[in-house]
């Protein structure tokens, strides 16, 4: 049975993606920072008849918890077929839109360094797979081609933290894809669009299940599948894929 680990899988886009991949026959590790929320998420899947899922405690900002999560996965298998770096935070801005340096650091700790930590920790297991796939959940806001409308970014997110963090994430993904180019590992970024989750007060345009389809596609790409940044239609950004 193929396996996938999804960070931030207790709710929203991560949980919807977990459901999809479990239905496709993957064993799904729901990596959640709060074990109670992880257990609840596994129960939600069980209620839908899904048995091929379990939760592992993992806080992307805490290297020790990541190392323990690797050990937990190794108890089941020495390989992992897909890693979905989904956990992310928006960060908080002051009422005037300003953001403290501490808050910017907190957002980067999760959205950038967290992804790098988790990817590095699970790469040896991924490299044991015949067809490893790494998918990073970014945002149109972070796309290097979508910076032309700073007013829109500011009015929607009032954050000097989130936008640059996702831009840095995209740049990291390009570097990782280049580094792994000669291996069997495919690296992709998905911009899920504006999705109805707790992340944006359930104000989005799309259901998490729609975003999950996109992400599932990237996580299960065939050998000759495309690689790059998959852009959603919903943010008015150019559709399709920006290849690496
Ligand atoms: P949610 O807020 O519903 O889910 C975010 C998940 O990330 C939660 O499970 C949360 O856990 C987890 N998380 C946050 N910090 C950490 C951490 N330190 N360690 C482990 N897990 C953590 O949001 P979405 O499902 O919408 O977001 C998923 C991804 O999609 C994010 O990366 C976001 O940036 C991206 N995205 C979302 C968009 C949208 O419109 N919704 C648009 C573009 C991108 P906990 O429950 O414990 O807080």
C-alpha cells in the first residue's frame, strides 16, 4: 500500500486531501500538532469507512516533534511515497495593518522553515519509494508572477508576513526541484485558490474538497506528469502550470 504524510491534516484542505488519498488506497498519516485534534480527524475518516489512516503528532516548528514523527512512520515502513506540506498560518496584523517583526518570524517559522524542516526529515524515507512525490501548498499571493496588485494583497490579508512567506516557500520549492531533478522524486507546488476554511473565516469561494482534488493530482502524478507550480483558476492568476 502506498503511503502519504500530510501536515496540518486535522481540518480544512489537509483533511479533505487525506480523505481523497485514503479513498485512492493510500495509507495516510495525518500529521497534526494537536494530538486530540488528530484523533478527532481520524475518527471523522473512520465514520466514512476509512481505516487506512492514523495520526502522528507533528509541529512543523519543533524539530524534536518532527524527528519523533519520522520514528513513528518508520515503525510501519521504511519508505514514504508522498509528502504534502500543507500546514500554514496567516499571521496577525495590528488594526493599522502593521505587523511586528516577531509575528513575521512566527509566520516564516511555520510557512517556510517548517516546510524545510519536515521535507529534510522525511526525504530519506521518500527516497526509498519508487515514485516519491512532494507537494507544497502555497498561495497565488506567493507566486512570483502575481505581485502586481499590492493593494489587493494588503486589503485581503493585511499582512506583511504571509505574502513574503509564501513567496519564499515558492523559491524554496524551485531550489528543491532543481536539487532533486536527477532523482525519481517529483516536487510540485499547488495554489489551492480561495478556499472556505478556518484559515479565512470560511469566506472562500471553493470547498476544501475542490482544492483536495488538485493536490491529490499533484501527489499521485505519473512518471511523465508535469512539474512546477499548479495555479488555481480562482484567484484570477494565469491558469495551468508554471513549469520548473
Ligand atoms: P486551516 O487553518 O483550516 O488549516 C491549517 C492547518 O495547519 C491546521 O491543521 C493547523 O493546525 C496546521 N498548522 C498550523 N501551524 C502548524 C504547526 N506549527 N505545525 C503543524 N500544523 C500546523 O487552513 P487551510 O486548510 O485553508 O490551509 C491549508 C494550507 O493552504 C495553508 O498552507 C494555507 O496557507 C494554504 N492556503 C489556503 C488558502 C485558503 O483560501 N484557505 C488559500 C491559499 C493557500 P491547528 O488546527 O492545530 O491550528
